[in-house]
C-alpha cells in the first residue's frame, strides 16, 4: 500500500492553501505488481475529443464520480455523468457537456488508487472541521495522458490560468518521456504566482484548495525528431453537493 510520510502538509496547506511534495515523500509497502499494473492503465484510455491541438498531439482521459466514506474507506462509483464547467472557469471548453470513459472496476479496486484516495482525504481533513471528517464525500477522479508528436509544442492546459471549482484537489504526477517544459504553477485569485515546479518523479504531488486558487501548466515540447513524448497525471478532488463545500461551476 502507499503511505505518505510528510507530516508538515496540513500546516502548510492551512497556511498557504497549496503545498507541493516530492514522490520521495511516499513509500510503497508491497503491492509492487499492483503499482506496475496501475501504471499501465494510462496506456488504454479513450481520446479526449474536446482537447483539440491534433496537429501537435493527443490527450487521453478517464473521468468518474464516486462516493467516498472516510470511515470505511469505501469508494463507490456513481452513475456515468458528463464533466461540465462554466465559461467563467473554462473559456476553452466551458458550457459543453464533456463525456469521457469511466473508470472500470479493475482500476477502481486497485490498492494503489484506493490508497491515493485515502491519502488525499486525510490531507484534506487537515483544513476541515472535525465534524466533517467522518461524513461521506463525493470524489471526482481524472486520469490524463498527453502524447506529444516529435518536434512539437503543445498546451497542457489550453484553458489558461484557471480554477476547476473543487474545494480540494490533489494532482499526482505519473511520469513523462521526451518532454521539456510543462512547469506546474499555482496562483492566487489575483494571478500572483505562489508556487511552481516541474514534476520529474512519479508521485510528485500538489495539493491545493482549488476554489481559492488558480493553476496552470506551461506548454510542453517534445525535443526529439522521431519519437513520441508523453506526460501523465491523476487528479483526485472532493466536494459535498448542496453544502458550502459544493463544486463551483
């Protein structure tokens, strides 16, 4: 199982509303075969038809909504639904019902994904009232891979500096190859840069209070003449519909 060893995350998240940690802050106790299997799941996702930039590369994505019980750690997949954002938050594809392939049961039951969700909620608890630590939350998970054609430059986040509207998000990096650039950046609502860095190692991670911040990833370049490049992440978010912790669209 995956474990998170860094004890200062909660303090930093409360203070700064964002914190970035290294993959070395995680440990894997057993489950190596499952870790490899989970990593391979990035290789068979459907194409994100809304991404554009076909001349430069392709984005692949899975997306599903779940209920998460922090007491039992049960992750229950909800019915298929579109991913929707307003034009206010996403000027690129806002206002469109975007349908992506759901997670299948082999990935949902992976001990690695189960560990990630548990870890991320335990981080989020650090900024929540104690009475909400045992309530059921909705969990949104995006799994994304961007492939870049040889000698091409591509926008990782073509919507620009933006907010996705979640109360909390954790973005976990899961590898890159033949990629330069792609620096992750976190901003205040006034677009003042407060954190930046380029993920290099699997499980390099940024936790942030998404509704209160903005984020962006700078363009990526494939410097090779003949080989494809790729960059991949998984993002885990939490919300409580109908409450002050609902998603802002």
